[in-house]
């Protein structure tokens, strides 16, 4: 993999070619096909992924064992950021919506890179935090939109009173 390829990934955009070359030695490229399971909800998180090409669907299990769609991620984005924290289980399922390529970065290798390269390491951590915040913001907006359609307590009380009058 070339530094130019890695610069397409948002988290790595602010790194120099030499830093990217050093970092690339600890990345594992993984090809995937449509329908492949990349991450399963509840699995141990021991790495973070970066999408070079293709699209991935993010979903979570519902109580009825079906999947609830959360998001779709594409080239340049990262996923599984919780994998940089020890003993953090995966919070969602990730399946391939198309064929593509991701880079897998093991926690131990990421931490080793940060230890040896604190300046670039801080840039990477800041970009990972930014990525998580953007995802949280999107989910918060979606939740707020869904809640707008929910009935308020006063509305429910009035409906119950009206129903009781008719009995």
C-alpha cells in the first residue's frame, strides 16, 4: 500500500508520507465481498478498521433477532474505533454492502505507533475522536427526529381520558 492510498482515509490525511509508510507496516489489508461479515455485535474489539474502498452497513440486533439499520460507511471512513480500548465489546454488526478493501489496525500496533510517534499519534487519536463525535451527532439527530413523532405524556393522558368517557 502506498502513502497516497492511505491519504484517502480521513484519519490519516494529516500525516506525512514517511509517517504513513511507517504506519502501513502494521496495517493488514482485508478484501471483502458483498454480504461478508466484517464485525459481529458482541465480539471482542481488538482493532480498528479503515475503509479504502467499498461500502459497509452498520446495524444492531433487535429484541426479535432482526437487525436495525444504523448507518452506511464508505471509502475514507473508519469503524470499530472502540477497539482501541481494552475489553470493549463490539456494539454493532458490520456487513459488506459491496466488495471492497479495509485496513485492519490491531490495538497493540496502534499503541506501539503512538508510543514511537507521539506527534502523528496525537493527530490520529484526535481524528478518531472526531470520527466518533460525528457518528454520535448523526445518531442523536436521527433519534431526535424519531422522537418528534412520539406522543407526549399530556397527549397520552388526554387520549386515555377520551377513551374512558366512551366506556
